[in-house]
């Protein structure tokens, strides 16, 4: 796909452009990555130490 003389390391280092046939795959990976980042951000605990949506319960 990348042609002769292109090493695995060179491809993974991003030193060569992805070939056109890889575009649909790369677009799908980028979309899944965005969705995962959004999901992770929505689950992070804020600096006040409380989870999003957690209500304060009175102490007994």
C-alpha cells in the first residue's frame, strides 16, 4: 500500500503520508477517537472532588 522501501517504523512515525485508499479507515478512527475523548471528559471528576450530577447529602 505504501510501496517498496517504506519501513514499518517510518509509517508509524508519520514520516510518510497515508495513501488515499486509507482515508475511510483513518476517518473512522478519528471519529471513534473524538467520541471516546468526549465520553472520557464527561466522566472526569471535577476539581471539587464530586462526580458530575452528584448531590450534596446532609450529614446525619
